[in-house]
């Protein structure tokens, strides 16, 4: 995966002009590592669908590819997602497994353990304050295509070291009839399945960041996540949900 470094000499877009756009606030990022080939995953997929309805949660489903060798190839799986999960595993000192949920890059738990997920989410929403303000302009048009403008600003003085600005495009919902593996002959539903995941920039926060990007794949919307290098702490995030804005 190729990272892009951006010269931040350009002036920041006026935040006041984008007041109607979604911006970072006290919210939590929930990442579910799942697979269509895993029989324990459907309850976690259902829980993520519940969490996706919350206004203060960015819920993303990353389908890993290491289950593909056991009778069913998940069409949404990516080795990039498996590598991201492995990076989290090294951070938390656990071996990879599914379903696994990561809440705000600060806690991990079995993805269908509702009580543990709820506790981590409450802690994140109570304690986390974004170090970066992220503002997204409205896309030029509904549906796929078009360009989006992004402005990011670190209100506090000083920088935070290198951070990656990630872009995630996701489908709102999918239904799949699984024909093999542990879930053979089951019709499964999925929510906020990540279809495109790529870095937009590497940023230090020393100067405002202003850039444009092509709207990513996915009919449900997209999220921008500012995360300390590797799988470090979440510094800020913003989300655009299809159909949720005038």
C-alpha cells in the first residue's frame, strides 16, 4: 500500500463555510473483523448493524481473507484488512480471531460479546476527545462518483507526530447466500461493509490539511479517520452517510 505525503503549505478552507458538514465530535470508531466463512460471526455482524444506527458511532466491517481457504471465498475480504487486524493483534498482544471488535483503537473484545462491547463504547464516548477537527464538504452528487473536499485542523498547539488520514467507503447493507464453509446454505446480512480502504495523506498536524479526493466505492457512505501511525490512537474522524443529509 502506497502512502501519500502532502505539502501542507496550502491555506485551510474556512471552517465556518462548512458548518453544515459533518465534523469530528465525541464519537467512537468501531471496527469489526469478520468473515462469511466464520460460523461465530453472524451475531457480531448483527450487533454492528445495531451500532451503525447510533449518531455517535462510526461502525465499519472489515472482512478478512484468511477464512477463504476453508470452503468459501468471502467476496468482501481483503488481505489489507487481515494485515490491519494483525497490527492490532501485535498492539494488544492477542492472536488474530473472528469475530473481533476494536473500539476507538483502544480496546479489543470478541465481537458478539454485547456487554464487553457496550462497556468499551461507553468508556470511549465518555473519555475520548478528538485532537483533530475533520470537516467534509457535501459530495457533488448523490451516489457513486464525484469529489469531496476535506479540511482537518489540530486545535491544540503543537503536533502529534505522524498520523495517517484513512478513507473508508462502505456499503449500507448486503445480503449473501453462502454456498460453502461453516455457514453453508445460510443467507446472511451485512451492514457497513468496507469496500474501499486507502490512505489519503500522512500528516503531522503542524499545519492545517486541505485536500480533495474521489468519492470511494460503497453505496452507504464513507468515513475519514485520522489515526496515529500504525494502529495508534484515533485523533479525529468524520462520516458521511448516504441519504442522511439534505
